[in-house]
């Protein structure tokens, strides 16, 4: 099956391939320097020479892909931090709270109204939408370089990650499902596992990802492409992400006029999410709809951002469209506190 490729940034670590860390040689690199930078010492250059079949250790070809065994790379325990939580989300069975640390071995579960976003020490973010179960299998940091080494096990639902946003490169970031392992190489990535069909979906929004399936086949996915894997590990479909839909409000002169979603060819339905931040990390609402208009609701005072994706016949989600609107002020009680509905949401003036 054909693979999809993106251009490779030559000046960065490139993630993982199985048990090996990948590094692209840049001008001036020597095996001794690379060994000193990532492994326990410069004297490991001979092992790197042998593994990578390098003839001239002082004249490495620029752009050459070197494999460095993770077993040679010293690491220390790392931790992540909960950046955002909404609704019912738990860590090891206990209610999750903002700024709470996440460690290797923790299990994150979101209910049908739960949202949670985790930030790694390299500023990578992992958003976990409702009805998801994620085991944090590994959470390490390279001792000698500012890179993380993280493995997530997605048992149900979805994870949406933005990896290495500071453009320093990727150590290892993998998402394991029952049917495939997705390794990230500087990527905005979504991975879904459908427990009703035991199918997994990998969507690459930006960057590149490597897919290693249960039946031991490998595929490279480039920007704006996706793969669907069945229970045996067979890739049953590769497809391009649907484009972002055109959004507009029914009455632009009204702040919260209903949202109109212009149809996208090939779309079976649309995913509509609302966040309180421009990056889309602090999600507060997630709904699947077939047709618009869609009512724009207030979940807090101030800026709101609605994100809409078209979803194709395979369940692959397309590129996001975004529209900004302002939440209405809520009703304030005599003691200065906001009045909430039975669902814990601010009571808008129009509801009073």
C-alpha cells in the first residue's frame, strides 16, 4: 500500500522507530559529538558506527538518518500536568483537578461529559475527549537533551496531541492501540480506538507519523492523511482528511446567532467542539450533528471558539474550521458569585 510522505526537517531529532531513536545529521556533526549529546558518553561512537554502517566518522553525510538505541540513552522519570479539566474525569479512579501531576502508570478516564488536557514537560499537549480511557505507560525525559520519551496506551476513545510545539524535535511519542502503534515525528496527531468495531484510526493534521500495525506492517503517514486499521492490524483504508468546512453565523449582527455549516463533499456528519482558548486545548463542549444551524451557547464569560470538523464514511475526522464568538455574561448573585444551572454551567441573562 502506498505511503504518504512529508518534507523532513533536517535539523531536528526525528522521534522513534521501534527501539531506536532517530536523528538526522546536520552540518558539523560527528559520531563522537552525537554520542556525547544523547548517550552515556562520547565513547559510544563505535557502537553507533557499527549500527549505522558509517565508514568515515568525521564526514557524516548531511541528512543521513542515524539510529541510536534507546537502551544507550540515559533517561529520568518525568511528569506531566493537568492543564484543563471539565466534567467528570478521573485519575486512577479519583476525580482529576487542574494542575495535578500525572505520572507513568496512571490511568485517565473521561465520562460522557468529561474533558481533560495534559501538558508534558516539553510543552506537548494531549487532549482527551469524553468516553476515553488512556494508560500513561511511560513518561521519561532524556537526561542529556531537552527531549521527552512518552508512551500512551489508548484503550478506548481518542487522544489528540500536539507534539514538540517548540520545534526542538521529538524524542519518542507513541500512542498504542490494540491494533497499531503510532509514532510521532513532530506532529499534530489524533488517534481513535472504536471499541464497538475494534478499529483504530490515525489522523495526521500536521507533520508526519509512523504506523506499525498488529500484523507487523509499517506505513508512513504525511500531513493531512489518515489510516484505518481493523482488528487484525490490516490497514483497510488510507485517505486524505476532508477540508475544513466554511462557517458563518445566520445573523452576523447578533453575537450568538446560530452557526451555519456549509456542506463538505464526502461528509457523513460533523463534530462541533467549543473551547475557551484559541488553541483549542480547553474544550468544554463536544457534539456530533448531521445538519446545521447549530446554536452557539455560553459556557463562561468572555471569548469562545467553535471548532468544526467534517467526518467521512470511515469515521475519519477532517481539518478544523474555527469561528470566534463571545459568551454572554451570567447572572450574578448578591454575594458576587455566578449563578449556575443544574448542570454546573453559568446561567446566562437570557435564561433568567
